[in-house]
C-alpha cells in the first residue's frame, strides 16, 4: 500500500503532525467505519468518515464520527445553505480524485467547503481517511479543522 497520497502530501505541505495507520479494508463490512475502528484498535467515535454532498446544489464535504448518523439539515445550516443532499458516488470520485472508501478531505482535486463535527476537537487525535482504502491519518482534530478551513459544528443526527 502506498504511504504517500495527495492527502499526505497536503498535510506535509501544511506542516501538520500526523501518523499513518494501515489496515485491511473490507468493502463488504456492514460498517466500513466500525471495521476500520476495530482494525485500528480505536473507539468508533474517534474514527471519522468523509462524506461528499451538495449544499444548495454546490459540492461540500462533511467529516463526522463513523459510529453515528449525519444530519443533512445541520450540515446545511453549518454551511449557510438551505438544504444538503448526499453526492452520487461517481460524482464524488470525479470531484475528489479518490475512490469511494478512500475519500479524504485532504488533497482533493477541488477545494470545497468543509464542516467537521465538533466532537473531533474532544479527542487528543482522530482518524480520518488518508486518501486510499485501508489508510488512515491520525491527527489532532484542531489541525484537521485548521488545514481544511472547516466550520466546526454539531452535525450528528
């Protein structure tokens, strides 16, 4: 597995301290996030998923704990939009340059508005996809929010 991705390059360029963690990705897992947490020996609430969506029809990204649901209403409100809907997987892949299951908020082909769940700041470190299936970056939630210019908000359902 490659240890250098556009995501890790973006973090390196931003001077962010992070740790790479690899695990065996199982696309058939009932919950990809929970499977990743188990493989990493982490609390599922500490492993964050990257969701690509449309806020008022414009691309955006939401980062939330893998063990919970995301409120699209709360995401929309955090981004100053009237509504939000999930992006089609093919559109997400084309926009980000990553494959579904390996979409990272870091190093995407096009920069989009990002909202990260406020719980990311409660942990010493969180896990976020590193730009490849089975690759996670472990970093401070504050660093993730800062590098992404993310809005920090409660977006859980």
